[in-house]
C-alpha cells in the first residue's frame, strides 16, 4: 500500500505539472513559443560544442572518417540562426503544417473531381472536407505568427485536459484499489473466522 501511495502522489504531481504548464502555455503562447525557440537554439549550440570538443580530444587516427567537427560547426551555426531569427523559426512550423494541409486538401479535391467524373455518389461530403482542408492550409500559411500562437494555445488546452483527466483517473483507480484491498481483508477475515469455527467444532466433537 505504501508503494501504491507513492505511485499515486508521483502521478498526481506529474498531472499537476501538466496542468500548470498547460495554463502557462495557454495564457502566454507567444512567450512560450519564443522561450522554446531560444531553448532549441541553446541546445543546438551546446550539442555542436560537445561534438567539436570530442573531436579535438580524440586521437587523430580515431577521427578518421568522423565528421564530428563539421557536424559541430553546423549545429552551432543552426543554433545561432535560431537564436537570431527565433520568430522566423517559430513561423516556419505552422507554415510547413499549412503547406502539408493545403497539399492534402488539393489531393482531396482531385479525388472529388475523379468521383464526380466517374459518376460515384457521396462526393459532396468529400468536397466539404477538401474545402476545409484548403482553407485551413491557406490560413496557416497566410498568418503564421497568429497560427503559431493558436497552435500553442491548443497545446496548452491539451496539456490541461491531459492533467485533469489524469487526476480523475488516478483518484478513480485509487478508490477502486482501496475497495479491492478492503474486500480482500474482509474475505481474509471471513476465512479466518470460518477456520476458527471449524477448529472449535472439531474440539467440541473430540
């Protein structure tokens, strides 16, 4: 039971962290996006520095056919680019997503045209989905900064939802586990009482 309580509280702390992080992302989407961009840039620079240091510390014969120095330079350059153009990097994500959604919508439009030409039914619903796909893709590509903020807000809502549902599930299972152990203890007590009664009956018969 002690281990179960520890697992329960660990899970609750993780769920609370999800809710807190989701709330921060929901309230401050632009700040969160920019912070995440800076974090990615710093991680790239550190990874590049580690690669270059490992290259320089390693024996020259071991460095043959290793591109650690070059990869380190590329990572540092990318990290500096991310730090210098963090807003532009953030805007790339929804732009690329918008492009993919737009391509998917155009592909659906082609499917609708093919279905209509071949005389198949049910193409109206497909047409609506295709139009929605195309519209979403255009919106994401046309205004990437607001789209990025919207994506982070959705991410915040998803984190909050995940944390709240985790809490509900944790308390639900904790209650069920308590009931389960209570039933086990009750069954053990009944068995013990039955065993005592049988022993008492045996003694009286003797």
